């Protein structure tokens, strides 16, 4: 396979290559003086990223309750009776199709009652 069919296109390609090389040599020199990097410090708002604690319930909640919304969706609710948390977890599972194993539903409801239960 021949890359260049005749002398005319060969010259054309070489000219393009030469201009490209010159261009690459010039651009870094020009931009080096125009670009000055500064360091900025930004304070981001804090939020509840995960459910607190290390219990089985906290682990289950962190495993099954954070894939669609943040922990804040739960933590910002008012304190609720345990039965209401159970309804809520079942609603997530049955209505919204959260993939919560059957044996984890009451574990999570107990946990939510322990951190946000209405006594
Ligand atoms: C499959 C996705 C999904 C998962 C997983 C999920 N949720 Fe939800 N959750 C939703 C949707 C959708 C809403 C409604 C959001 C809206 O109304 O804007 C919601 C809303 C909520 C609310 C607000 C009250 C309400 O009923 O709308 C609470 C509390 C809540 N979820 C708790 C949980 C808990 C606890 C878990 C883990 C057991 C969980 N969610 C897991 C989808 C999910």
C-alpha cells in the first residue's frame, strides 16, 4: 500500500505535518503565561450520608435503604411508632420494589424504631 499517490499530494501532506509541528511548538508557550492556577477553599454543607451505628439493623439499612434516596429521606421524618416504620419498610419493598430480603424487613424496622421511634 502506498500512502502518497503522487509527488503533489506528498508535498501537501508534508506541509500539513510541518504546520502541525510548528503549531504544537507555539501553543504551549502561549498558554503557559496566560494560565495561572489558584487554590480555592470551599465549605460544603454537611448531610447525613449513612445510617448511624454498627448494629445489624444499621448495616441492613445502609445496604437496602440508600440505593434510591439518601438517609436524609428517613432521618428527616418525625419520630414514628414502630408499627409505622414497619409499614414504611414494607411500602419500600412492595410498592417501590426495594430488594429487601424478607428476613431484613423487621430488622430494619426495629433499627428505625431504635433511632427514630416515637416513645
Ligand atoms: C427501590 C427504591 C427505594 C428503596 C431501595 C428505598 N426507598 Fe424509600 N422511597 C422510595 C421512593 C420512590 C420514595 C418516594 C419519594 C418521593 O415521594 O419523592 C421513597 C420515600 C421514602 C420515605 C419518605 C416517606 C414516604 O413514604 O414517601 C421514607 C421514610 C423512606 N423512603 C424510607 C426508606 C427506607 C427505610 C428504606 C430501606 C428499608 C427505603 N426507603 C428504601 C424508593 C426507595
